C-alpha cells in the first residue's frame, strides 16, 4: 500500500521537495527499529577477506549475500547475485541511479571490544551502535535498503531505477569489481555511501612503501633491542606496540619511565625481569587515511627510545630509521623531500602501520595518502633517494624495497552534487555546504559520475577501521532520512 500523500509532490520544502521530505521523515519514523535489526543481522557475518580464499569461494561471503537476498525479498526489492557484486533494485526505468557500498570489513581484535565485534552492541555506550561494519560499510547498506523500502511504500513513480551495489572485496582486492565493470553497463549517476558528508569530490591516492630490516647478531653488554613489533593491518593506525630491551639497568629503566610520564595521548607499561625490560605502548587506532584521529603506538614507542642510537640488528635499525625519518608526525616532514600539500586535498600523510617478523628480518609497511600536485614518478624518486641516503649513512642495506603509489581522484561536474548539498543542508541546518576532499579511497573511482555522500559527519571522528567502530543512533536515523530524500530527488 502506498503512502497517503495529499499534497503536490513538486512543492519545495526548503531545498528539498515536499515529496522527498515527507517520505524521508516517514522512513525514519517507521523503519528505524527495523533498520537496526537489519544491521544486526549483517554485522553477525565476519566478512573479512581470508588469505588464499577468493571472494567467490569465501563461505562467509556467500552466507552474507544470502542474508542480503532474504532482506531484499522481505522488503519487496529485486536481487541479483553477480558473484563478487550483488545488485538490489527498485523500479524499472531505463535510466538508473547507482548507490555503491561494500559488504566486506577489516579485521577486528575481539580483545579490544566490550562485546564481540560481530555482535551489535547498543548497551556499552547508550546512544551508540557498536560493531565491525556499523560505519564502514554495513550501516549504509541497511540505511539504503530501508530508504528504498520507504520509497516503495510511498508508491512514488520513478523515472530512474535505483540500484544498490554491494561489493564483497573493497577492503582487499578491487580486481573482481573491475572485471564486473568491464562486463556490465553501469548507471550514469552514482553515489558512494562509504565516506563523509557533505559531498566528497576528491580522494587522495593510496600508496605504500615496504622494506625489510635484515636481522643480525648483536654482541657486547650494551643495551640492545631484541624485539620491536606492532600493528594489525595496513590501513589502520596501530594502537599497540612492544619493545624488548636487553642488558638494561636500573638507571635506564628509571630514565625511560620518567620520559614516558610526559606523554599525554598514550600509555606505557613496563615489565622488568633481570636485565630484560619489556615496554608496551597503547595508543589509539584509526583509519590510516585520517591519522590525526589516532595515536600511532609504533612511532611513539620509537620516540620513547630515541635517546639511544641502537645497535643495528633488525629491531634496533628499524627504531633508528623511524626516529630519523618518521618521528611522531603525520606528514613526512622528516622523510627527505617527500612532504607537500594541495590547497583543496590537503597534505601528503605518511604513517607506519604494520611491522611483520619474517625469517630474514622485520618487514615494515608505511601507508601513504597523496594529494594532487606531485607526480607518482617524482614521489617514488624522492622516497628512494631518501632511503638511499639513510642506507649509506648507516652502512646498512635494506631488503626488498617496494613502492606502490596510486593516483589521486578528482570528480568534476558530477550532476548530482548540487542536489546532495541541498539535501545535506536541509537536514543538518548547515548553510552553504561545500564539497570536500578525503584521504581515503573508495569505489567512486570506478563508477561514472560518482561522488561520496556520508555516512560520517564532517568534524566527527571516523571510526571505521578502528577497534571502536560505531555509528550513533542519531546519525543512523539522519542517514536514513538523507538517503531517502536523495534517492527521490535524483530518481523521481
């Protein structure tokens, strides 16, 4: 049964048509609780990529898609499974509006969560909905489903078919999506629900720098590092790091503890046994595209140890390198000539994210997010030149140096941008919002005329990829309103 609409659908409610506004408010009033239930069912699936298992064969991915199919059928929406991509649709128009999301998530450490990260937690922090994927990106999927349901209830005649795309490997491998795009005709206008408001029209290029610090024996009775470890995955600011120091004495322990007391944004734990001291740093995890939202435990632990020039085994050389070229900064100012910024996209960010012990040493991963304004070739050349200088100065050869530098993305003149800004302004009260750039990288790059629209509010901490991922109940409801209004304005 359709909504009873006793008004002209073309009357404007501010910058939003009355039809869109009425239906958006109906969606929030009618379906908020159902949307929470939907999200709870989606969060249950640990849709992290499994090493050695393709996106097509992952049994959890298959079960997650089956749950999406069940929900779509229950809501009266059509569902098509293309393997790595599912499409949930409403309407039959020849023209189409694409809504782009993803169903996979990043790993989560259960020890960091009050409840399982794969169980919706609404009790630990009243007002927040906690769980892996609540913000990135299962929450937006549930919001889009119930926006489509509200539009269906209203019986609105659509000139464009609405298609919700859910990709199952956004966090790990874009190849299957690129294959899908080559084989299918995409909507001419697309909105990605995987970023920030008000509208994202530019994204920094994702990059990485990897190298191995070779291990070698340390002799003598001076202090040295026998272990230095930390990090969880490549796009997370690490909140844990550990150093083990051999040949310590009471004077060194006292000095390090005194220095540790001066740090205000993270904590250190000291465990002494004989001449061995173990130091654990606890920082704050965050998405690596927003390093200012986190506190990097690895770089801060290295900073704690910076008063000593450590013997050059793998752990010692690595700490020396971090202090020489990284420090606790965010933007690569110490790393040779690589630092730069763009007026719109902001600065290059440079963050150490993972240390991995391998048979020949310690593998270090540095995550880069680069704006426009410098070519990938120039940045690569500057990175390698800086590494050459460090190796020569320290008489050490780094192993297996590799760089990968993606291109920044800029979307100009997307036809839906004005509508998105109007809807955002109408429901938030923000006057004259403007498009923004982000450090993250979304599937907008691959879809025609695609820009990002939420789910995170400007100025708020983005919790995706952190060990405290959540979406507030108020934001979840607001997203449902805005997504409903946008779909109507662009597809009616």
